């Protein structure tokens, strides 16, 4: 599905960081270093990035 706009636990806005996160992830940078670059310190916000699964392509390809 789509990446959430806010963290479910602390309500911090995180959606604007997702495209930078994907770019850094594809650049083969370690995940702890990515969080340091993006200044994500809370465990709950890190969980939102690490636990996200991109399913929109699979949903679009299904014939309903």
C-alpha cells in the first residue's frame, strides 16, 4: 500500500522522507547510516520504514 503520512505511534510526519530513504537504500548505504542521514531517531519511526511493503503494483495488476 502507500507509505503512511505520519508515524502511527508518535504522529511525526515521515512521508516526505520515504523517497530519500528509497534512493539511499538503492545506493547500497547501510540502514543505520540512512537513518542517521535522514535524522530518524525514534524506534517507532524506524519501524514504519523497515516494516513497509510496497504492494501497489500487485494490486494494480490484479484483474477484478
